[in-house]
């Protein structure tokens, strides 16, 4: 699956663009918060792809169900990892962390939906028994 490759690359590119934009605007860069949010989003999205990998070769209804599991797993992993980092109190600016995390969440959710749609289209159609 190419999704294992392009999701972390896209998250890294978005983090680099965000860092450059914040630096160019003269605002605080919030590098630890940005890095933590990017890592959480990348790990959660790559781990959420496992059900889609397990459904490889299945029919379209099975792959679409795996796609639903992918989105739910992504949401819960992002929430759990984000809560864990937020409650550790090692981040100095918690509000930017939450903003970055939500931005990366929506970005990776869109990438996961594209990957799921591609997998459903590639799956063989379900044939009803005669």
C-alpha cells in the first residue's frame, strides 16, 4: 500500500510548511508542539491502515467496512495519543498543540479516506449467490 509512504511524507511536508509560515510571520514557532502533533497524526494514521491491509483481497462491502474501522480507529488513536501528550505537562504551549493536532487530524483523515476509496474501487464486487 502506497498510503504507508505518502501519509507520513504529507504530514512532514505540512509540518515543514507550517513551521516556515510561523517563522516568516514572526510568531512563535512552537516546534515541540508542532513535532508532537505531527508524530501523533502520522502514527495514528499509519496504525489505522492495518484493517485495510487485513481486508486486502476481500469484496467491496468487506473493504468498505474495513474503511469505516480505519476512520474510527484513526479518531480514537489520535484522541488517546493526544490526550496522553497533553496530560504529561511537558509542552509549554498547550493551545497551539491542540490546534496543530486538529489540523493534522483533518489532513490525515482526508488522506485515509482517499486510501479507503481507492481500496474499495480496486476490490472485486460482491456477487450474490444464485
